[in-house]
């Protein structure tokens, strides 16, 4: 097993926990902030899965790892969406929850 695959599979654990937690949160509270958190966590899982596909050389037509390829842009946009939407959803969910408790 290559070290890159081991790193990608290791990163899948926290991303999967975030994704599962956001699914539970969205199923309990159907708010826009929970939905943003769900989309962000899904983006993070897709980033990790893109790296697993790159290491295993799945879908070679996507040219994983090459600049200006489809695989590169899938990875890039999922990372941008994941690292943007998840914290926004998390912060605003907690702020709205705090506001409701007052």
C-alpha cells in the first residue's frame, strides 16, 4: 500500500465523520445553515475521494494530478466549496442556535 493511499484513506475518516454528523444535523433541523454544512462536508468527502481515485488510477480519462485537467478542477472546486460552505454553515448554525436560546 502506498503512503499516499494511506494518507488519503486516513483523511477519509474525519471527512466521513463530518459528513455523517452533517447528515444527522440536517435530518433533525431542516435549516439553510445545516444544509450549507452538509454541502461543505460533502465537498470535503469528494476531495478525499478524488485523491483516492488519483492514487488508484481510477477514471484515467479525468487525468488526475495534471494541471488544467478535469480531475484537477473537480478536486479544486470541491475543496473550495468544502472549506467555504462547511465553516459558514457551522458558524451561522451555532449563532442562530445561541440566538434561539436567549
